[in-house]
């Protein structure tokens, strides 16, 4: 037996055990080749990846250390006696091996895999194996099965008690953009328009991980977004809409785990994207969903053919899950609006809601288009009339009033964010017309400037595609809050500004 | 900048960095989503998987800790100032993504991947992605390209100065068994026979990882196997053969890295097996190679069809690498010899070499068959005459004399190993004939008894398939050295002995 020790090392979604090389009770070599151990006691058992330690102050020879999440999951007190046994890999991994060998998995088999993934019985390399097997080949039936399995492995939000539109089956609207376009903060305009119409739209959003801002980051400039589930439900009953961070809702924990491995691998497949998004939307209780697919040379989806294939897969799986699903294929050729980064994007959003004549027209028109499509989920809105209804709700100030109400109800942001005061202008290298803006490159510069952690950092675009510019005139401004970030971003922009003037 | 700290944590083939959550210089969230950081200074750079620490005694807020192998690879002194940048994944991973998408890779592309793998620029999940992409689909040209890339990424042993057989181009013989059959220690008989004939056969072997004994473990009962490369080369010049542990020869470091991820996933494909074995053999300087493929219901290869496909792939790739390669498909229906575990297997081997009438006939005949095939690589040995030449070298005592010379030259083992004195007999449940012995199950029991770390532990088979047995008579004996191992092995054997009496 070894003595259990808690190590304050956060290995997030992987269980990691630390064993002293001079372990008094076990031969570390017995476990090293397999890379894992099973830690046991009192009917509890935990599968953990093994690290060997040569420092007795971290783990002594008669101890086994567990990383913080692994310790929590095992659920035994520090100092407990535990024993180690050779690891029994999760049984469902046999199915992953079959899939690697070319088999198609049925719903029950996918459910078994997803259950073990959710219970953290898979190591990261096993998860990678499953993801790559799926990325190599996946039938449409498997995409549906995977989506169902991920829904079943999480909690599902209930919207009982929420009034629908007069006399109809309950409608919970939602929208989702597959991402990749900086400044594309339409949700913050669509939600108040749709809620102002009376259609419930409880929007949960993510924070940015690789982009300069997620909707949650930008909304946090204006209001608190860190809101528990019950409070969010109350809020939607009241105001019909909300714009909160999705982190409190354990909607699709399996998807979160899969994504944590998918992201560093940067392997995005259509199949995994559809399963990921639809599992979260169904779990969120959405019944009517609009998916925004921007298409452009530096967007996630590069051409119309890819967009069609993705749309068809969304429709196929969505239909079978009982969702009313619409797909909008939109222009993803350049950033939307002027600002990139939370404070700058919040400025653009509020300008649109306030009907400010200087508000970015592309952001406004795009939001109206999407809101119109959602409003047409309401049987009372005639086909084709959604957009004008949306425009009416925006121009009348109803959307702004709803947004202000949502902001008031969500409460003030945790900190006041202001625009970064270190400012550099990037100038046009020649006279001409802006030929292209590289979404990926500009996002990278905004991120180097400090966004989204530094909410006031980012890029303020002064010229968009098709606009004339003279040599030496500014194309955009970089805003930063610290000298280090400022220097990084400037150096990166000097190397390649992301703007082609032709 | 952060201060570099060495952590005595052995993360083996993966670089791991530890950052304090309250890091004073960087936002840990900036790196967490990507799972990695790049640590830099003075033109040195290291890509490492990131762990977050909440204990200042492990890593302080102004420090970054590197696991022992990562620290060594970065090559900076503890206390050095380093900075962190968002990780640039290895460029060659783009090719892995293409492969996942269905592309076939050419030699240059595979070489780029293998170089980055060898330089430890791939994380374990990236390696898993590459392995699974290869396991899903791999052309024969890719197997050849992968093998060549792995050869190029390591050192290649030179046998210049070694006398060949009279007047012929140098012949360096070698054999390899794909494994899975307990007790199959033919190398320790084949090497002295072939060396006694005068054909150089420098045999490097592995230690057991998941089996109860590797050839290196069993040879270590008789002699030192931990021998540096130059000493091994001198030894082969002298005695024509050796039986050493391959750990000193950095023959195919890429393969070692791939295997460290492949093994926990237990994904064995024909393609990876061929690339792995042939890359090591070519790197070892072998020119003439015999591959032993045992076939049986509990072996790695289950039927003749699989064996043929594997044989053809070995031949195809071997031919193109300039190897003279022969494949022997052998009986893998039950363990070979009587003993399973280092001391017991060494006993069987020496009994064969001593022409002891009680020596296991199956081990002797199998070794003679394989040795005969290798001897026929000598153009002077007439087709079909290899086996009788081998028998002659064994029966004359020439093979034993050569083995004794090899043992004397390699020197005494690091410790004297004796048979485990805790002994339990597993009895036949009924009168009858032994219908089957389960290789996998018996190997597992021998391992639980303590083999191979406890060299004296294992199983001594008293009945083989086809032999008559009466109820209550012993089928085999379990030998162990410690009570805990003894109890484990007995309990496992009581559950299912691995022997069917019908």
C-alpha cells in the first residue's frame, strides 16, 4: 500500500499520478511501459497517466501523488492507503480500435465511448485516437449517434414555465456562428431584436480561446456574464433573452473534453463540428436554431462547395434530433465592423443598437439578416418579412431598450474596461484600393496586443475592402495596455499587416 | 521573463512545463487552451506541454519549471531567464493533418514528420494522431518511406572490419520474432549455432515490457547484457555472435518514441510492425534477416491469411531496403518449451544446448529450423541442408562451446538469479488430454508472479497440448519470490488457469 498525497498541479481533464522512482512497494517499470496505473481502495478506482518523480519533497518513496483533478475524482482523503494495479484500459477502447480498423459504430457503441470519455477514463492519447479515427472516416449515422451520445452524457436545460409565443408549442430560439471572422458580434444585436419581438432566446456564449474575443468577452465589457443557471432561467422568463457565459452550464461535458484535445491538434472536421454544436444546442433546450456559416478565403470555410456540404450535414442531423434548423451562409471575406477586441467590438455593437449613423453598416445589415431569419421561426411573421420586422425593432429603439434591460438584469461587469491607450497606426504602403483583409492575420495581431484578456486591446479598422487609401494614410490602429504586448503586436504587424492594397 | 527551474519529474519522451497559476508575467489562460508553450532564450527554444501548478514550493509565480528531460533538452542552466511565446506547432504536423484527410505522404514528407518526432517537437497527442492516421490507411510506398525515415533519424551500426564468409560480400545475419509466444527463446540457441558456423550474428534484444521475459531478460540470467556499442562490436569480431540488450544502440529513436505511444493504445498494425522492425534491423547493419511469425489462436497473428499478408509486406519493404529477407511462419498455438520467466527459460535453453535428453523438444526443433534457414544464407550451404548443418553444430557441442564463449566474453550477470521458492501447483480439473494452452493468459500469470523483474518468478509447464493428464495432477507450477506476487498470481490462475483439458 502507498500513502495518497494531493499535489496542487492542475492537469485539467487528464488524471495524472506521480510515483517516486525509488518506490518501496512497486517496481515503477511495471507501469511505465503501459504509461498508466490504476489507483485503488475501498471500491474506488482511478485510471491515471503515470509520471516518475526523483524528488522526495514532491512525492516520497512510500507515497503516490495525484494531480488536483485526479485527487478530487478519486475522492479519498490525503493520507489514505491505496494500492496500484496494472491498468485495465476502458473496455470501450476496443470499439475505438475497431473504428480505426474501418468499422462504423452504432449508437450504443458511441454512447459507451462517450460515457467513458465523460468519466475521464480515457487518457489524452486515447481521446486523440478516437478523434483521428472519426476524422478519417465517419458516416452520417455516426455523426448523429455521436451527437446523441454527447447530449445523453450531460445535463439538459429545461425551459418549462417559459411562455412561448401565443398558443404555439414552446419555441426556444438560438443562433450559432461557426466562427473565424473577427468583429462578428452579431449575437449582441440579434438577441435584443429577437427578445424584443417576444421570442425567447437564451444565448450562452464562450470566451475566446484562440481568437481575440468571444461573445462572452465582449458582453463582459457591458455587463456581468458569469451567471448561474437558475438566475439565467429567471432572466430569460423576464426579458426573453440573455447574453451569458456558457461555462456554468454543464451542457456537453464530453464535447468539452474532446475539444481540449482537438484544439491543440487543430483538426476540425465537418462531422465533429456538427456533433459539437448540435449536442450543446439540444442540451441547452433550443428548439429553433440558426447556424451562421461565413465563407471566405481566410475563414474556416473557404468556398461555397464546402459550405453546402456543411449545411447539408447540419440539416440532416438537426432534423433527426427534432430541431427546427436553418443555415445562413454569409460573407466571410473580411472582418465585420470596425473593432477587433472586446472594448472595440462592444463600441460597434452599441453604435448599431443606438442607430448611430456612424455605426458599421456591415455589422448592422448582417445582424438584421440573421435576426430576420430567426423571427421567421414565428409562424405569425410572413415569409420574407423577418428582416423588415427586425429593422423595425432596431430602428424603433425597441432592441436598444431590450439590450439595456438585459444589461441591467445581468448586472455590472466585474471591472470597468477602457480602450488601450498605447496606440500605433499601421499605414498604407501605397496609393490604391484595399484589396483584402486577412481575418487570421488581423486576429493574431489583436491577440498579440493583449485581447481578450486585456479587454481594451485590439485593432480598430479604419479602412475596409474596396475603400480608397493614399500612401501613408492609416489602415488601422493597434490598441494595447502594456508595453510588451504593444511591441509584440507592432512587430508582427510590421512583418505583414494583413492588409493588401492593390 | 521567468526564472527557469529544474523539476525532478521524469516525463520520459514528452516535454512538460509547469507554470504557477498566479504567474506574474503571463496570463496562463493564453497558453492553456492550446495546451502548450514555447520556452525561449538565447536562440534556444523548446515546445512543452503545459501543466498549471497552485503550489509555490513546486513552482513560484515568477518561475517556470521544466520536467527533467525537457530541462535537459532546453540546455539552459537553472536560474536562467526565459520567456514564453505562444507555441508554434511543428510545421510537419500540417502533413499529418493531410494524411488524416486521406492524402498519401511521400518520402520527403514522412522524413519531415519523423525528424520532428525524433527532436521531440511532437506532443503525445500529436504522435497518437500520426499513428492513428497511419493505422487507418497506409500505402506500401508509405511503409517503405516511413521505414527509410526512421533509419535516417538514428545511428547506423557499422561492421567494417568484420570478416565475412570466405570471399563473399559481407553477410551480417539477424533474426527477429514478432513475439507473443511465451518461452519462445530460440535466439539464445540460434545465435550460438549460427556463430559456430562462422556467420556473424550480432543479436540485440529488448527487455520485456508487457511479456514475462524478453531475450535480454533471459540472457541476463547467464551473462551481462548491458554492453556499450564498441564493446559489442569487438565481441562480434571475436566470437561472431552476441546476445545483448539493445538499449545502448540508438538505432531507431523515432521508433522508440512512436512505440511509447503505440503501446498504451495497443494498436498494432502490420504496417507499423514492419516499419518498426525493419528500420531497427537496417540500422543495426544487418544484411540477411529471418523473421519468425508464429501463428495461433492466442498469438499476435491468428490465421494463415494474416500471416501471408504480413509476410508479403515484410518481403516488399525488405527487398527495397536491400535486405536479404526470409520469413518463417511457425506454430504459435501454445508456449514453447517448459519455462515461462527468465530463470526457467534460461534453464530450457541451456538444456537444449547441452543436448540434455530432457530438454524441451519443441524448443530444440524450432531453433534448429530457424538456425537452418539462416545458415542457408551462406551460399556454401546447399538448399535444404541448413537444418542438418544446424543439428550437427548443436549435437557436436560446437553451439554450446560458442554460447559459453559468448557468456564468458559478455561477463557475469549483475546479480545471481535463482528460481522463486514460493511454489504452487495448478492441478487438472478432470481426467483428459490437454486441449489448449492460452499464451496470453499464461504470460499474464507469469507476470503477476513477478517476471521479468523478479527473474526467478514464472511458470513451469508440466503438460503441453496433446498430453494426457489425470484429475488432480499438476498442469504447471507457479514460482514466485514474494508473498504479494505469489498471492496475485495464484488468485488469477484460480480464476482461469489458461489450460483447457478436454
